C-alpha cells in the first residue's frame, strides 16, 4: 500500500505508519503534480491546503486511488459530488459521540476514524483495555474491531493489579508497541495544545485533557 500525505503529518505518526509496513510519502505536490502522480497511490491524506478537485479524483480513479482521508475538521476542500461520480462512496453523518461509540462497539463500519484523548487522568489503562483487549463472550463490548492478542491481554491483566509507577509505565509501553506491531490501529497524529495566559492570572495549569483546563483554581493574581 502506498500513501501520500500531501499536507504532511507529524514525524512520530509517519514513523509509526512505516513501522506497520506501509509506504508513505509527504511530497506537498501542487495541483498539476498531484493530477500527474495521484494514480500511483492507494490512499491520499489531506488537511486544509490540498484541494481534492474533480481533476484530482478523476486521475486517481483511473489509477490505484481507493481512499481519500481528510485529517482535520471540515470537508469543503473535497469535491464530494464528483467523488460519487467516479465511484468513491462517501457517507457523512453529523452525530453525537454516543452514536459513534455504539457504531464502534457494534463493529458497524469498514473504516472508523476516531479522535480520542487517551490520558485525561495521565494514565491510558482504561482506554487500552476498552478498545483492544479481547472481547470474550461480550465482557468487553467496547472492543468492536474484533482485535485479539493473547500477549496483549496478559500485559493488560498485569497492569490492572500493578501500582508501581515505573512498572506501569513499562507495561503501557509494551502494550502500545504490540498494537503498533499488529497494526491494530493507524495513528494519524498526536495534536499538541498550548495554553497562554496573562500575568494577571494564577492557577492556570495545562492538563492532558481539556475537561480540566477551566477550574476554580484559576483566579486573579495577587498584586
């Protein structure tokens, strides 16, 4: 499989994709170059800069292009009508998180793209268990992908009873490496967030999740 991330991806995401045996390029082709070369790629990943016009889609449909992924918010840079014309089926639904979550649990998808903050408490154990630990007789319904790995399950079992911080950290690293090696998920990026405040405030702290950014500890700074 050949992937073109024409608007780039974070280097950490690119390295993980390569580790899963997927060939990826970040060439930043202009429109004419994209039309000329898109036939050679199976997947096109774009952000905001690349315009996926009818010319691009037509050229891709005549070659190997099977999938267009929009990494980010909005799809106004993709010609959806023409995508349907050349046989690329696109279904777009505006739904709340609970419905998306159910689709994942039911396995009601061919490709599920999800954005998850996996460490709102600073520890990703619950998410590693929910989404990828083996679902045995319905005891872990959050794993709707069908992914199963005995070694991974054993590490998660150890993690559930381990309280030493350094040992937990090592188990988490081992579990995540198994997911990467197995290609259980394709991680497209790791967003970075900054908080900027004036000297007039105190108690402003950057936490892993936005749930905790605005708290009652933020107050005017003492003069």
